C-alpha cells in the first residue's frame, strides 16, 4: 500500500554536496517519524538522521554539522541535505518512514529501495 521512492544520489567529489529526497505515496493516514539510514559494503545498516512530525531531529555523530534532515508534510516527503561530503560517507542510503494507513491501525515501518551515494577522494 505504501511506497517510498528515493532520488538524488550520485557521484560527487570530497567536499561536495548532494540533496536526497524521499517521497511517500499510497494509503497514508499519517506519518510519524521519517529518517535516513545508510549501508556501506561489509557494514551493517546504520542510522543517519531522523525527524518527527513536529520536526524534532536527531543525527548520528559522524554527520552532525554536515547533514541536515527536513520534511514537507504537505508532500509526505523527507530530504537529506549532505554537505562537506567525505569518502567514508559512501554508501547506499535508505529512506524509512513509520506510516499509519488508517486511524484504527498501528504504525507500520516502510523502507525505500535505496539510492547510491559515492564520494571520491
């Protein structure tokens, strides 16, 4: 019922910037927390940043001061502005959303297909 689609990934040189977008569509009653996670080769998926409906944010230590998460509730979209990128930021970035499709149902966790971000040195 619910689909998350990421966009904005690509190849960038160290020190450059990228802006990721993730749009949720389908049967959506409300969305609580949205976030971004990433997975590099040989590593487990890890938290990058999350944002609540009320715009409360939290960031993983490696990206603090460099990345900014935001959301547009009218579009059911979450963004990740990535500045001062480093080679260690290279990973597949996944969008996540906690979505309720109906007021009588609990929230369910959804994931996007992922978008590749590669930072060259």
